[in-house]
């Protein structure tokens, strides 16, 4: 008979009773439960965000406080006296992430041997009170991994706890029990919204309207006031210019019978917007310095890990995640420069010249060693192509010696900087990687053989992949096989020549998410590799169904090029039905004409998309995702430059001079539905096509029919859920890049939204507008083919009742992309001219705009002050994309609050990317039942 017993809450009723029935269940899975001690009980969550040092977590306290309710109570009972010292032994892959706490709140020292940790109990009277503390979530990656070694399997959360006694005759196991570290369960949009976070990004210079998110902040604040939810702004001094708060953390909870503890998973993101953290600060300091508080924990495991790098002579060094972006920036700079050289050759050269370049140098994306070695020759190739372009009469760059000369000079300077800063040594294929000192990070240096450099490059790409960010992790509603919901991530697994597989998402993060399955939450992967940023929130959003909250699990709102193109086509037919015979002839044989871009003739005029807006052209040193205008714009601008003759300034659409020197002040985004159809390729049709491409093979070598990525994702969701409503909302995607084969939303992505109670915060689409009666006819025609919106909803009365015939536009002094000269009223008149019938006097339109906004303009027509203003454009037109989306949302019981998110859109995101939330954790899951 055992002399001692170990008691805990084995029956999981929320208390330790030490009764025989409770003790009898000590080995029945999942055993007693313990949640990771990741919060900070002595601190309340502040109402405001201020810069500050990281908050200490309770797990790191040398002495636990009496109020700390996260460690699980243990009780050692003496049944009969026996000689020898007593030990509490933790055994299991997660044993090292647990600690034994004595009655004074101090940790007992442990001796570790593999997955076994032995803690001696001090002498004292019985019963002896102890506690078991978990210091991290289950299945988090190891603190250090050997780069050249095999990946470690993630631990599963189960910990065997033994009570051992050192008897003179040998070790005696007095008792053996089971504990489980509670899994991490992600919280979806069904959770009650408590607070929303958003970065405040300001730029007072009128010439930099794209560097200020003031309109988005104002409209999110107004929307949340309707929902009764506070908006917490993150100031510039806290975020340092990084605005993608959605990507920095993912909210979840871990639960025991004592209740839930909300935890933020700090996603492994060192970027600042599109740059790396070594260049600029990012939101990680906000996550560590603001959120940890009582009842709100923080998982830092993906920031605390490191790699052991081995040099050719066998010596090793450790590279931590926090400083690893310094190495990645060096690699990115070389590879991005190679990509920019290829893009420049593609832009100014012929198809034959591009194909010849590819034949000589290979793909635009190659490994770091090769990219570095080929840079000088590739710059020489660009110089050859530029020389040919200025001498070829059919080239839009004909005789543009100065313009292309600057491009070549900039390219050569970039290559020379790389040659000087990253020299390639002669002799053995080795590389000495020098990482500069940054902030508190010391300078580091690693000597590596080429194979180790390649391994490091691959691992750093996984560590810092954008697929690891919060925007690529969405939580769907529950269903019978997943009572806690479905975690949908953007990931594609690709077989490699050596027999291994590669994933878009960091394998350690993917293993962590899969490792929480005991929390009854499944993981579903969809392909997002075709997207520039690669986030699943660019494809879909899960929303509760407010009209049938108990009847069905919810709904999916999905980006749909199909719906967008059908709306555009129906608008084209409606427009042409209202033309005179002479006007009809021109549009039946439409071709680009520099001075005739507006479609405001006839009885049913249709406006441009994206009026008054401008694209961003931004290339900064170390920037991971350089920002260019969309491919559609570049194709259109190139054509109009060719049509403008020998004077490039006659073109209505400027082209950027150089990818390294953005000298163009304004790149107008406005285009007609005819220009859209003429200058886009077949990307949008392919995305929803049943089978647009050749078959491919899966990781097991089986043939998989290639389908449109949206079609494939929808099939996966239907397979997972069965009958879940998947409702399409209009989004047009850009042409695929000829080099990367990736794309991004061309019009603002309406699926990139936030849920705030009965309101959906949706980016304003700036779609084509028509008169109310014509809009109703167009939308009814589309709804007959696409029943995601009810055709009967689209009446002139409903459109007016919803205020959809009101046009608003955010502007401040100097921000409008209109005529190159003139005051703000003139530029607005130019931008919105097609909202009035052809032939309407410009002075009359200008006067109507000024009158509709009393006090906004001074006597000269300039906007007063420097603040953003929400202007009314009195044209009484309906945005077709807005109206369709409102009707879809109405079917689920929502109202739409439109948000001006152009600041985010030109940076390849939208309002979901630019916000994040705290939601209530569910109280009824009880995953262990």
C-alpha cells in the first residue's frame, strides 16, 4: 500500500476536495487541468496605449501571489509513514514548461533529464500544499533548435506527475496522476466585442495624403459609437509608423473548470507595414507593453525561440528570432533588387527581351547566393534594354533618354552598394554574415558554408513569412465535429525535389495550431499563395447570422470577382441601351482615346471607378514588399503614354520614373468600366473558374484538378461545414504579376471587414455609380443570376431609404487627384465631372459642390485648414458595389457602416488588416467534456 497520495481536481468540478472518488479518477484523461500562467494579475488593462517597456508576466515572478489563480492546486497526503525523501516528478514533452510551486509561492528547484524533471519536497508536516504551474501553452516550439538538425515534434500538453520516494531499497512510486495543459482556443467574430484597436497615422504635409489614415479613424470611431464599443487608438509614438495591428496578435483563450483566461498569441511579425523591423519599429512593443493584465495573457513563444547555427569548423552560435530579421533584411535586399531589375526590364523592354533575360538569368526569384552573384550582370542587361527602348520608335520610352538614364543610374547605384556592403569572398563557397547592432541587440557574426546559408535562408523565410500573421488566421463558426469552431489559415503544402515538403506558413506555427485540437477546434487550410500578401482575410470573413442565430452556424462573406464583373457588364449594357445611334457606334468599337475617357453620355451614364483617388509608389531601403501601382494601372498608363505622342506630360496617367526614386506626385486611380475591361487580363475569370489551369500534384503525388482559387476554397468550406451560406460580394482583382504570378485586390476588398455587433465595418468600394432607377435595373438583372442578394430588394425606394444615392468623398487641402493645376474645388469638379450629364457647365458643377459643403472652402476654392473633411458630392448616384453589399448584409440582419480605407488599400490591405479587437471568451465550451 502506498504511503502517500497526490490529490488534485481530477473530477474537474472546479475544486480540490481530496475525496476518494476524486482521487480514483487521477489517471483518467484528460486528468486535472492547468492553464498557462501568462497574465499579469497585478495590472489592469489600461484604457489608453502609451509607449512602455514589456509587462512582466506572472509566470516569471519569483514568488507567486495569493491572488494568482492560474496554477493548479496540489495536495500531498500522508497515508502511512515511510522513510526517504519525497519528490514530485514531471514526465512528458511539456514537463519542462511546468513548475512545482510550494505553499509560500516559490518554485521548487528541479533536476532535468530529457523529458523528466524531478523536484525534491522540503521536509514538513502533512498534508502538504503545492501547485502546478504551466509557463506556456501546449505545442509551442522549442526555445532553441539546431538549424542542421531534424525538426522537433511539438509536445501534446499531457504531463504525467509522479510522487516518488527514495527508499533505502530503491525508488518507490507512491502515486502517479495525469495533468493536461489546457489548449489554446481561438475566438471568432461571434464573441461579444469589448474593444477595438486601431493605429493613428498622421502626415500633415498636403503632398502626402496617402500617408495619413485620418478618414478611416474617423469613420471607424463613428461606427463604433453606434455599436456602443470603445475605440482605442495607438498613437504614432507607440507604433512608430506601423499600422497593421490585425497582423500582430490573435485573440484566444485557455480554459479550466476555474474559468477561461484570454490570451493573445503574439504572432511572429517583425515588419513595420511592408518594411522589416530592423529598419523601423513595429507593433510588437505595443503588444508586450500594453495588453498583459489581469485575465489577459500573452504567449511570446514564437518570439522567444532561436536557432543554433554551425560554422564549417563545428563551432556554434545562437541566432534569436528577435534579431533574425537583420539577416533576412540582407537577403531580402539582394533578392528584391534582383526582382526590381527584372520588373524594370519587363516594363521598358519587349517580350522578346524579357524572355531572353529569363533564358540567361533564370527566374526573378532565386536563392540568395545566386542572386547576389548575378546582380552586376543583370544591371548590365537593364542598361542594354534601356538603350534599345529609347531608340525604338514604337516604344513608349522613345527618346526618353533622361528618364531611363535616371532609372539605370539608380539601378547601378543599388548594385554597387550591395557589392560593397556584402562582398563575396574568393575560394570555398562560404559566407561571413555580419549582423549590425540595433537597439539592445549586439552585433553578431556567423561564418557558414553555402549549405548552412541555404538552410538559414529557408528557415528565416518561414519564420518571417506573411502567412504567419494574424490576417491569415480566421475563425469560423462551430459545427458538430468542431464544437469550438474551425481555424481557417492560408497555406499550401508543396512537395520538394528532396522528398520533403514546404509550407507557406511557418511549420512550427502550423504545428502549434494543429496541436490545440483537443480544444475541439479544427484547422482548415486554403490556398492563398496566389495573393501578394497571402492572407485569408483577403478572401473571406465569417459573420454570425443575426436573423437565425440558433438555426445555422453563421455565414461566409466572400470576395467575388464574378459578381463584380457581372455588375460591370450589366452596367455596360444599361449604359449602351441609353445611347444615341452615333454614340453607340463609338462604344461598340471602344478603344482608348486620351481626351475621351468619361462615360457620361446618354440616358444611363455610368461613372468611373476610384474617382478622385491616387495610387501609391513606394520603395524604401529594406522594404519587404515594395509598393507599386497595380498592373492594370501600369498597362493603362503605358498605353496612354504611347497615344500621347512625343510629349509624355500630355498623358492623363503618369508612369513612375524609377522603382527606387518615386518622383511622380500623383498617380490618378480613376478609370471607366470600358478601360477596366480593356486593360485587365483574365485573372478575375480564372479565380472563380471551375477548371482554368492544368492539373497539379498534391504532396502525396496524386493528381489534383486545378480550379479557380475561390472555387477551390468554397469547395473546402462546403466539405467542412456542409450547408453554410457563402455569400459573394464584389471585388475586382488586379492582373497577375508577370514575375511573381501573384495578385491583390484592385478595388477595395469588401471581405476585409470587421464585425461590431449588428454593424459590419466595410471598406468603401468606390465602385461605378449610376442614377437610382438605372442602378435598380442593373442590380436586379445581376441578382436573377446570382441569388446571393434578393432581386426584389433593389427598388429605387430601398436604395434611397438606405442613403445609397449619396456620394461622399474624404479630402483635405491638396489631396484630390484631379487636374494638375487649380484649386481644390476645381480638382473635385474634374474628378467627379462624370456624375453630371455630359455638357453640364463645369462652373455650375463646381458651385454645386461648394454649396453642398458649407464652410469647407474658402473664397478661392481651397479647402480650409489642413484637417480631413467628409465632403458631399451632390450627384445623386448609387455605387453599384455598395448597394449589392448592403443587400447581402441585410439578408443576415446587418447594417453596413462604410469606412474610407484607401490608406490601407494602396498598401495591399484594408480595414480588417488595420484594426484588431478584444472579444469576450465563450463560457460554455468546457472542452474537456
